[in-house]
C-alpha cells in the first residue's frame, strides 16, 4: 500500500511517498522512509506523531493513502510570541 511520511525542519519540508506492506505500522513506515538517517535529531520516543493531523502512536496500523507526520517540539508558545511581537511593534512606534 502507498503512504506518505512528512517531516519539516526550520528550513526544509519533506514529504516522501513510499510503498509499505499491508498491515505496516506508523513506526515501520517512518523507518522505511529513511528520515531517521537523514535527520538524526528525530527522536520517536519523545516527538509526537500524527496521521493527517491527528495524534497517533507508533504501533498504529496504517491504511492505504495515510500521511504520517513527525512533529517537531514547540520551542515557544505561539500566543506568547504573538504578544511579544505586538509589544515590540508598539515600542518601535514610540521612537
């Protein structure tokens, strides 16, 4: 069956299409994709994984056409960053 595996770094987005045997798991698809060798910073035990944007576990069975997504750690709360950016913009207008 055909599945996709997606991962994005700060600078690059990768979406690989590959064929896996029927009954393959999320972990097996990720391992077959080669992304773990290409991006050694990926830690499947720590990072969240999803299928079409919905969190899942590594042992979940895949269906034909599934898109497996490896999520990076969030290093900043998006609301905090937005608030900080807004405040910095206000400070600039005072100069």
